[in-house]
């Protein structure tokens, strides 16, 4: 779609998104509203009301959008593989009736 879009059309879509947001950002806010409303209903009358932004999930560095990375130690890798292998071994069907 972007290959066939002119710069002017792209500018129009950007302006439209500013007026009527769509996409992942909008979905994140929509889903954050559920726990937000529950928290508002359950809070005491003397406590400060929460903010919707308090319920948005953060991923990595908010400014760059890059998730933090961390290298696993060999022991952590071995343990993760053991858990994965046990899960797959348990997932195999053992009954022969089906």
C-alpha cells in the first residue's frame, strides 16, 4: 500500500490518525480502559483516582520503543530447555484408544 501512496496521501492519513486514532496504540488504550474502570469503581472515596495511563503496558524504552535485552547464562538456557522438553514430553498422547 505504501508503495502506491503519494506523499500527500500519507500526510492525509497522518492527519486522520491524529483526529481519529487507529491501530495498536488505540487498541492498547481500549484494553487499558477495562482495568481502569474497575479500579475507579473499587477505589475508596478518599483515594486519588487512577489515570488511564497507569494501566498501559510499557515495552522497553518508551522513547525509542526498543525492548531491553538480556543475555541468558548457560545455566538459564539449560533450565529453559529442560522445561520446554518436559512440556513437550508430557504433551504426547499415551492412550491408544483414539
